């Protein structure tokens, strides 16, 4: 999966947790989840759970701590997807 | 210097009507909200009926943000939130505020979290998947879930309390809100209560053999308070909410005033002298009613209407006797008395608030709603009070003072004295 593909999918994951749909359509790597998208910090765990289910991956505590902005979310998801592909081989 | 307290807003989610116009129409016309529940038949319950509001879940999006809506599962919270926000709007106020409303608090009652929604939590935890529960479970599992959602939506900044006193919860919540304003701690209190009888709570009542089981084929006839053929209560769900305000505060903003809360009392029979976990100590009930009158400065003779607890169990005749003893009134001298439960069943924690909304509407619009299913009043009741006190049709009449009481498991009692605003 390319970064753009993950970004487009992530917009769907974030959608239920932000009321700012206009900004959501324009997010980029630097968009901060809490500061820009105004996502309640408690909802970050829900986003992690939804991402785990969507990509069939497991995001551990250390990786979850890195998911602060859109770019770092994509990094973590890519990394976990690659690990999964390695395990499959 | 104590303050006068008035009712300035009403909201209701009732089995026979959601929203005040629909509910008012239903109680004037004796419309039942009791329905047959096919699921209860599958579950082998003896009673297969419930007072279930025609609640449209999707409409919640008109009350709360999409983010809050996503992940809301607690039916009890949804009912309470809807009734509370409707009452708030009815009192002429906006939902939105940037500053907390420091002068306004909330006392809203609840029994337990929605067990059907919690079942999913239990299954996940047992499957060793606690990690997948997410952030929205705790706020809905906690008993204060309902007040948290209400006070958060409206920015209420005064005392926020979730009370619980079984079937006396609703009237107790209103009393607590009233007392808080009366003593000058708050200018306005959003009060009420909510209940969702899920299948697990329902099953437990069914097992106690206290539910109606002979009218499964005739749902609308099943809830029969004071009737000779009453055979137990029909569980109901819903919520009622009242905005209470200090009189001067309400007048200053030209609020409409439905009625005045004159006083009330809440006590317990201590589970002594015949009182138990499930039965009321009559001495406690009588004290509660008399204390409510004393705190209101009202004589027993001034009561025009009693909105009874009257669940359609064998406790009804005892309740009538207690009212009669407390007021020292009987025969034709007894006030009019009605039971909303004949139309909506017993809404447990929500009973007191929905019935209080009905009581306030009867004062505001000067009528007495009928007791339905009372073709055959219990002789034990009519030996004590005249059949003329038991209206079976709506009566248009001057109603100045209403006594509203509820009695709950744990031998707890609550009584409110409501009056026309003069």
C-alpha cells in the first residue's frame, strides 16, 4: 500500500471522531490529530482499534504513542503492514 | 430566606408518547403504550409485554455531535438525554454555551447501565480482547453516565448528581433539585430520571412473579392498577425531565411557568414494622406524605389530586389505605387519584419523573387523566374510598394541588407537593 492509499483510508477511520469534515478532506502528513482535527485524546484509542481492524494489524503501546499526526500514523501502519508481510513469507 | 421554585420546562420519552405534545394527547385520551414483545416469548418469560417508547435512535443526531453519537450504545442514556434536552429547549434556552453555566446543576436518576449493551463488553473481556473495548465503555457503564452526557452537552456547572432509589428515583431527583434551589445553592436545576428495562433486568423481575402474565394476548389491558383483576405490573422504559428554577430567576427571563413545587419529603421505612426489601413500611409511607405536606404548608384537605405509585400489584390497596390514613380522608372526601401506570406500565427509575411530568401537565392544563383498565375496581379499595375518586375518563376540573408519590425497593419513599402557580 502506498502512502496515498493509506492516507485516503485513514480519512475514513478519522471521520467518526472529528466534526471538522472540511479540514479532514485536506489533511496532510503534518496535520495533528488533537490540535488540528480536534479529536478528543480519549478517542485516539478508538482510532487505533479501528485501524487495527481495518488493516488486520496489531499496534502495540510503543507504536501507538507515536501516532500524533497523520504522517506518523501512516508510518506506523506501513511498518506494521510490512512486518505482517514478512511474517507471511 | 428560602426561595420559591417553579417548573419552566418539560421533556418526556414515554411508552405512549415522545415529546410533550404527543404525551399530552396520549394521557388526555387514555392511550396505552403497552406492547407485545415477541422476543420475550422466545425467552420463555411469563410476562411478554412492555411499555416501550417508539424511540428513533437516529434522531439523537439532532441532540448531540456526530462524534458523541458514534459509539453511544446505552439506551438509558439516550432516553435521559432526549428528555433532558427537550425540557431545556422547552424552557426557552439554547443548548450552546462557551462558559459553564455555574448557576445551573443537574440531579438525574438512573438504575443500572444498559446490560444488553454491556453484554458485548463481557463477551470481549471473556475472550481476552479487553484491548478492543475502546474509550466509550466506561462513560456508559458508570451509573453517572446519564448526568455526564446531559451536563456535558449543556455545560452545566453547578452540582451534578446521579441519584438512585429504585422506583422512588424520579420523584427523589426532583425533590433534591427543588431543595438545592430552595436553599439558595443554585438558580436552576435540570431534574428527572431514566430507565431502560433490558431483557436481563426484565427477566429478573419476571422470576420474582410480580409481573402481569394473564393479559399477554391483550397488551393494552394488561396494566390494571387498583383493578380486582390486576395481576402484577408491566415493566416500562423511558425518561422524564423537568427544568426547575428559582421564581425570580425565571421571571427575570420571562420564562413560561407550568407549576410550582411547594415541597416534598423522601424517607425510608427502615425495612422495619412490616417494611422489607420489597414491601413498604406503612408508617414510613404515612410519615413521608405528612412531612411533604408540612414542608409545603399545605393541609391534607387542600389536595385535589393524588398521582399514585399504584403499580397494579397487591400493594395497591395498601397504598390507598396509607394515603387515606396519612390525609385522614376517605369515602367521597378522598381526593381524585390516578395512576399513569395504567397506560405506560411501571417505568421503575423513570416512573417518578414521567408521572411528575404528567402531574405538572394536569395542573398547567387543569385536567385529570383517566385510569384505564379500571372497569372492576378492587372492593378492598372502594370500601375505603368512593369509586367517584377513581376517574376512568378525562375530567376537566380546577386542580390546584397535586400530591405525587413513589415507593421503591429498599423501603424508600418520595412524595412531592406540586401546585398551580399563582
